[in-house]
């Protein structure tokens, strides 16, 4: 191998190493910024192409669509009914407490567990959510 070819190979290896390091560093930065984020808003450019393709038509999907007027339908109440049904199933075998008292106790335990998850749920969104922790907590059982 000639000196010129050797220098070329070294330069190529050095450049490859530099590019590889830059890619790794960029990936690490992105991972730290969005480590839990897995829910993103559709970019405006995509929405402009076909708005209806990116807009829920029947069910509100979490906090990003909570204020959409057309999604305030009886389906929201059906989701609450299913949550209530789940609580009833969880409390079917009641101890000494009455069923309502036990259901309230189970709901309180669920709320306590969900309260511990509010920050983690927020981090799933790539955008800052303009919701109080309590409002976020109220929405969590309804999130798909």
C-alpha cells in the first residue's frame, strides 16, 4: 500500500470515527430529552395535508384532545361507566365493610397509585401539558 493510500485510509477512519461519535452523542442527547416521550403532536405541515386524518372523530384520546367540542359525546360517559364496572368487579368480594365503603376504599387506593404516576404520565408527552396534577389525575382513567 502506498503512502497516499495509507494516509487516505487513516483520514477515512478518522472521519468515520468522528461521524460515529457525533451520531452517538446526538442519540444520547435525544434519549435524555425524550427518554419517556412517546406521544407527540402531529406536525402542522402534516395536519395541513389532511386535517381529518389526524383528528379523532369519536373518542377523545387523552389530554391532547380534551377540549375538542365534537368529542364531548356520550362515549365519555360510557368510558366512565366501564371504569365503574371495573371497580364493581374489583369489589365483588367485600369484607366486613359495606360494598360502597369497600368500593370507596379501593377507589382511594387506585387514586393513590395513579397520583404516583402523574409525573411519569406527563413525561410520555413530548409537549408541555397545560393541566394541573389533579386534572391530569382525573383524566388518567379515561386515557386510552
